[in-house]
């Protein structure tokens, strides 16, 4: 029989491999989830800021004007000190309010007239996240459709995503350590029946053919049955050998006794011829 290492080590290797695969998938999921959570959190801030700006539009000389409300600035300027961008464009394409000359393609402006627009762009080597929406603003004489653009840099998103990822990785590591401890305990408990069977076999006498005692799991039932059948066959073979030995001893005892008597009778004589004849 070829020995291929301990069963416990093989099971432990397979379980640890599965844990590493699952852990890798959990880390990927944690990274994706942290990015999405940070994106949703800061995108909601952009939406709130755009709503605050739309409510702050005022009319002057029959033209929409906007005074950047402090509420919108406080929403966009978080503790991470992102730079803030805003732009107000009327339905004629004229810029009514602006604080940075971030280039906006005509296609994006057309899309903003039809619905919400989200844009990730680079400006002066800095990453920006922009949001735009077209709102209807009513003046004294007519209604204007005003396009509002707001945005801020992505430092806060990146820091929040990193914090969320670090927390998730910490939880995964703690759960991984607990899982490793539980795997060792589980393997020890799962292999206990094998150890009990080993101890029984070590204490067993060679002539003992009785059934094995103790409780065994269902998965070991076939192994126990096979061992008991082996013991039964060994006991039957031993009994047959004992019967053969006893019968042979009985069959050989009578002729050997005759030979012994003849030899003893011949040895009583001093003639070698009688010895040879006997």
C-alpha cells in the first residue's frame, strides 16, 4: 500500500484553498461595493446641490440669474475639501454663471436638455465628477429652460471608498481567522470516529472475531462492515485450521504409537539384524 500523507492535511489543504478562493471573491466584492457606495453617497450630494441651485434661481431684467446658495456650497464642500464647480446655461446656450472653465462638449449639453447627465472628466490634471440637469424656470414674461451643471473633485469619493474597503477587509480577515479556527475544530471532531476505530483495532487480540463496538457515522458503515466480514472470515479460517490440526493429530497418533512400540521392542534385542528388520 502506498501512503499519500495524512487525510487531515489533505482535507485541510482543500478547505484552505476553497477559503482563499472565497476570500478573494469577497475582497473583489468589497472593492466593488465600496466604490459603488462612495459613488452613490457623493452623487446624492450633487443631486441635492443641483436641487438647491435650481430653487435659488432669481430673475433680473427678464433673465435668470443665480446667486450660489450657501446650502449648495455646504453640500458640495465636504470635510475632504473638494474643489467645487458650477455652471448655469440658458436655453440659448449662454453662460449665466460659472466658476471654472471646464470644457463641456456640445453633445453633453444636448443630452442634458433631455435628462440627467453624469460625467467623469479630467481638468488640469484633477479628476472631476459632474452632474447636469435641465430645469424649467418661470419669469415674469416667459418660461426659460435652464441647464444647471454642478460637480466636485473626487478626493472625497476615493477616501470614502478606501475607508469602506479597509473596514470590509478587516471584517473579512476576522471572519477568515474565525473560519480557520472552526475548520481545525471541525476536522478534529470529524476525524474522531477514525481515531476510535484505530484504537479498537490496536487493542484487539488476534483471535478476536467479535463485531466492533461503539457508534460510527453512516459514512463509515461500509468500512466497519468490511472489517467485521474480514474478522469473520479470519475466525472461520482459524477454526478450520484448528480442526484440520486436531484431525491430523488424531490420524497420526495411532501409526506413530505402533512405530514407537516396534522400535522399543527391537531395541530390547542386541542383534543389529533385528533392529534393521524392525
